C-alpha cells in the first residue's frame, strides 16, 4: 500500500542563519510511504501527520538535510511496516523569487 501526505504546511524554527534561529518560517513537507498492509494493520495517517509536525517544531533543526534524516529514523521507529519512505521539505519563503526543496528516499529491509 502507499500513503502520501502532500503539502503539510506549518511554521517552525529551522535554519543556520541568526534570523532563522529566532523566527519561525513556513515549511512544507511531502511524504510518500510504501508499507506492508496485512490483516487490517494499517498506517494511521493522522498520527503520521502529527508526528512529522511535532518532531520538526520541537527539534528546531539547523539543516533541512538533518531534518529529513531525523524524520526517517523517527517515522520508521513508530511505523516499522514502512518499506520505502520518500520525504521532501520545502522552504517556500526563503527567497523572493524561488522556493528551496531538499528530498530524501530511504529503503528498509525486512519491513
């Protein structure tokens, strides 16, 4: 089965620059998950959305790359049936004329 969370949008402290460490900025996360659905064991996407948003807001990461790697570990810990996880995080307001997106794809054996 596949679950996609698209355009999960919220504000969080994320970045290296001084102003990024003191003011929240908008982030947009897209998450695509393949998982093993058996015997009615499903992936609760409401819990997934809450976990992503809470993790990013609480941890206050310096880099988008660090954010994605931490989310990979966290999501697989709470949802061990995930076999493939693809995440993208976008800072839409970082430039006046462009958004920046960083992506990561992880494969889990034995899930």
